[in-house]
C-alpha cells in the first residue's frame, strides 16, 4: 500500500532472519545517504559483530540469505563495511499509494494503530485569572495536535482542561478587586486581559511589599478552599468569566475540549478523602510529627535513589490545605481511573464545532463515571519536571511501575520573545537577543492581540498579491494568521526554547505555515484551471517519461503513512510539520520544473493526478496540525 508497508515487511523479514540465526539484537533502520544505496538500510550486522565477534560483512550475507525477495521488497544488497540495503518495489508502492490517495481511501488516511485504546490528554489548564498568552498557546496547540494525531490513528481520545480556581493567582486577583479598588468598567479591553494585565500584575506587586496583604492573601486562599462563603463564590464567578474568554481564544485557534474539571469541585468533593486514603498507603508518604514540616503530609523523596539528598515535598500543609502537587497527584490518579469516584458534571457550553463541553459542578452536576484510560498525557512545561517525577514515583510506590508508566509528563520548554518582537510589540528596551516572559511583571504577549497583528501582516501580503476578492480578505487573513501561529509552535523541538519571531511566521519563501498554505493554493489553482474530473482519468500508472521532480514528489507522498505513524509512536507532532514542509518544498520544485497543463496528454493527466494526490494529502496533514488551508493566496 505504501512505504510504511515496505518498512513493515523489511522489519518482519529481518526479525525472522535473526531468529533463524539464533541471535538477538534490537532492529534499527535508517535512510541511506543516497537512493543508490536503497530505500531503507540497517547497520544491524555491524552491531552484531561487536557481540558475536565475526566479520560484519559475513554476518550481513548470512542475514540476506534468509531474506525472501518479493512483495514490497525488490532487492537486497550488502555494502561495506556491513550495511544491508533494501530496495523497494517502486512500481507497486508508488501506484498503490497514488491510487489510494486519488480515491481518498479512508483506511489509507486513517490508520487503526490504537485499536480503540483510550488516551486522556490534559492541556491548557491555565489559571483562570488572565488571558491566554503565547506561552500558554504552545501548551494548548501541542495538546490539541496530539489529540488530533492519535484520534486519526484509532485511539479513543478525550481532552480535559483543569481549572485551578483555588490557587494563589486567583487570590491575588481577588485582593485587587475586593481590597485595592479595581473595577472592570471599560469595554475597550476584554475582561480576561483586564484581570491578567492590570489587576493581577498590580495586586501581586502590592502584595509582595505589604505584610498585611500577604496575610490577607492567605486568608482568602483558606476561604476559597473552605467554600460556602462570599469569597469562594466570588472566586468561582471571576474564574468563570475569565474562562469563557479563554475558551473563545482557544476556539479561534480551532482547539476544543471534552471536559472541564474545576479544582474547587475536587477539593469540596469526596474525591479528596478517597485520594487521601490511597495516598497515605505509599511507603514514602507520611505525616511529619516534628521539625519544619510538623503537621504536614509529606513525600519523603529524599530517601529515594532518584532524589537522594534533595528536600522532601509537602503534599498537605499543616493548616489542612493541599499544595499544588498534592492536588495534582489525586487528579492524576483519578484520570487514570485509580480513584473510583464519580465527580458531578453538567453541560457548560456548546462549542463552535457542535460538541458540548461537560464541566464539573458541585451544585448543578450529576455524578458521571468517565472511566479510566490506558494512557494519561499531561501537557505541562519542563519547569514542572521535578514535581511530575515525584507524582509518578508516588503512583509507582502504590500501584507499581506498569501503572505509573501509563502516566506521561509531556514536557516542553518555554516560549521567549525575540529582541525585535519584544521591542516592536511591547515597547521594551532589550539588551539581549531574547526577552523572557513573566506573568507577574506583565511581560508577555496575549494570543488574541498577537493573532490580530499576524492577521494585519497577512492582509498586507494578500492586498499586494491581488489574488483574493475584497469580501474574502478578512477570512483568508485570519486563516493565514492561525496557520502561521500553530505551525510555528509545532515546528520547534519540544526540548528547546521557542524564540517567538513574527517575521519568520509569515515568510512564504521559507519554512512556515504560510509557505504550506501557499503551496496548497498553487495546487488548487492548477486543478481549477484544468477543468478535468480526476475520477475520469482512470488509475494512476508510472510512465517512462516522468521527470526526477515527478518521481521525487511521488516518493515523498508514498511516505505519508510512515511519518504519520512515527509521529504517533514518538508523540512528536514536529515529525509531521517537518514532513509537511519537505512535501511542500518538493511540490514547489515540481511546480517550477514539471509543466502540468502544457504537457502532452498522457503526461498531463499523470501530473494532474499527482497534484490532486498532493492536495488531499496536505488536507489530511492540515487537519492533524490544525492549519486553515486557503484556495487562493
């Protein structure tokens, strides 16, 4: 069916060959430096040579003597110093691939790798006292793309957004409104931006230099957790109003949720007691009777191998309030289905995609059993590495390693601003190449204003091109802005800091979401001008006079399923973004060097089929990455 099936056949044959030779070694396949060395290669013989002390060329030849040529494998060769090179049956693979694409075969674009296994993804989970900024957006877009990717590969996915409405940031914002005289009166700034940009920043600054306000903050935190009072009611109302604004931002980026779980509902429910009874079964969790942690429930991680010599971690303070980690451990156990407790849920709002979000609600909700999951993915920044490791360690100490491994901390590094972006859009004087963001200091760029800026820049490109009707400029500009933004966030390595640069996002000549959209518009233009029904052209066949640009495009199209599965196995959306860019690059080379409409009839029809195959493949990729394709640009 495609390159992926060829690779599977190679893996299967190699596995059988190693068993026949009675040797064990982990398979490793790689792309050769040049196609003359095959379509896929393995250094397995050289690795075995170090173990069984034989010449790698001799081992390689023994292995290929066990390989059966046929099916997707056309030829196998040994190359010095011991590589085994596999050559694909290109005619079979290429024709099968393109014909599947032309038919839009569902089983080609949707692969049942997950077999219905349940995956629960928690992402966004931003404190409901501020607007979403571009750092939060990295979390949100990563989580959303994972959900899209795994859903396409046969996993049953639900998405949670955890609403921390009992934390310090909410308390600081309440201090601002209730005791420092802030009132939301102007409609010139959205409520979520007003809370975060003005009230929280100012209140936090005042609290940090005033002991009485710090005492007041602690009292507010206690009353929020206690519930049933004016402060706790105000905290919920404030959080609800901010959250609805945050959701509108998420929807603008085409991000949706299945469940909202409010921290206040967890704290005031029986889940806390159920979790506590299990938590105290851990051999590394205990109530401290003396010392600086007297009266606290702590995790004695200092006596474990992983955290030896480090400080212990408080889970419940001496006043009975839970720390962030304490609440997070219980929530993690609940998500995995380890706590058999049904939280009360009710319908919160219907989203633009028609799916209703269910939200916990202590007063209006009815108990709902969400069930556990086979895999729980928590998208959260790398700064939470230590608490997340402790969380898994505690789960392991209670339930064992196999259960703990079902919980994944999906880590990513911070988003920072380029010097030019910080100076141009925040008016800061930046002496270094980058500017780190800070919520407390108000140094960040909110998502909606930034998308508006991107949209304005996209409009300039569109107006200059004169390709878009005036009544469509706003819609197309919005799609370009969203695509550029999402692609940029997804294209960066998760373990590296993302330097935000608005100029790079909209560059249609280099790697960007705009570049992908531009290539799609080119393909669409060719098909529109051809005025031909692709279905009437018959099945795709390789012909002799195809150019290297035609073959390059066919070859990379054949690898779609391979990269899709690699991305899912490694949980790395960047694999898809890199594939999308390379595919667009190859297509644009094809566009420049392989005339389509002016070619003789047989070649024209073949190339039209390639353009169509490219178009539907990019549509599948765009659906995974959340890109908004445009027909003209």
